[in-house]
C-alpha cells in the first residue's frame, strides 16, 4: 500500500436495486474523496454479490472509465475484475 490512500464504500445489492446502488456508491466515493481532500485516493466499491447480468457492463465502466475498483463477495470469497485484482492484490495477501 505504501501509504497510498484508499476510500472504500460498501453497498448491499439485490437484483432490483443493483443499478441504483452502484450509481449511489459512485457518487458517494467521489464525495468522500472531495471531503477528505484526497484527490489521489484509489476508490473502491465493495458489493455483497456479483452484478446482475443486465448491468454487468458496469464492471468495465467502473474500472476503465471511472477508475473505480469494484469487488464483490461470493461464497465467502472476494472477487474482482482483472484490473482491480492487479491493483488491489494486497487485499488477498498477494504482493
């Protein structure tokens, strides 16, 4: 981590509210980064389950367009897109 700042937002998801919750999480992360005056902070959105198929495109949108890391939990394991896995390997005990 090397003293690099990270800001995490955790959201619950259901198939019915997933799109809203992701959008809400994005705005909260930007707000927290501004309020904490940490423009270089890595933003991480952690959700309780994989994104529903209808909004699976948001993984690419978050990683590539918004530079936000998305992670989710499944069967007590932490998952993420390839880019997020590389940037946050320390969360899984990797270097």
